[in-house]
C-alpha cells in the first residue's frame, strides 16, 4: 500500500514538473519581467527596432529610480494578472498572441497622483505607495482587456516589437516609460 502511494506521488510530481517545464512565449517572459521591473529581461524579449525606447527604460531603472521607488513600482506592476490565450500560426515572419490582462490603468493612476502631488507636495513614490496600501488602485483603477500582441521573427527567435505602431495596446497599456519618468521627475 505504501509503495503504491509512493509510486502515485512520484508520478504526480513527474507530471507537474513536466508541465512546469513548458517553454514560455516572449510575451509571457515580458509580462513576468515587467511585473518584477526587470528592464533588461523585458528588453531581451523585444525586437531590435524597439531599442530607443528600451534603452531609455533600462537607463531610467538603473540610474534614476531609487530602491524605494523601485519597490513601489514593482508593487504597482505586480498587480498585473494575465491569462495567455491562443497563438496564431506564423505568417510571413509574424504571429500574434492573445492575452487577457487585468492591470492598473497606469495613465489614470499617474493623473490622480499628479493631482495629489500638487496639493500635498509629496513625491510620486509616496502618493502611489499610499494609493497601493489603501487599496485605492485595486478598487478603482483596474482595467480588464484583451491584447493581441504581435511577435516577429528576428535572428531565429520570436520577439515583440515594443512600438506604438506594432503593439499600441501593449505599449500604451503598460505605460512603462511614462511611469518611470514620472517617478524619476517627482
């Protein structure tokens, strides 16, 4: 009986580990990286034509954001929840991935934070941190949407063009450079 139970447990672990070993798409890798505010890992998922915006993101994270601000931004972007959907077939070196996303409306969060800063003279970090702690963002500023994220093949790898032209909903939804700049300036 104990052997049978042991064999069943081993089989369950093997099945669960093999499922965990499934290769992630660049889209999922990018979402995991943005939730952790890992700008370099995020950049590694993007095409070379995205380099201008990405170099600004990496630079801002490395030089203009304090550890405390980084922690607040990680909490803010950590609210992102997603479900990977279907991936289209490759056609002419491109394909799309559908992702259902629930995330803070970053533009609205920034607008409200700017108003609060004008009244209180606090930093962006203090205001957004308070909004997170109070639950205000989760209660009032969450969006649910479906992104169709385009990927292109570059040097034998599937990568994401991080441009408004190719992936407007993804780039504008994350609002990453704008939020980093906001924190760096306030």
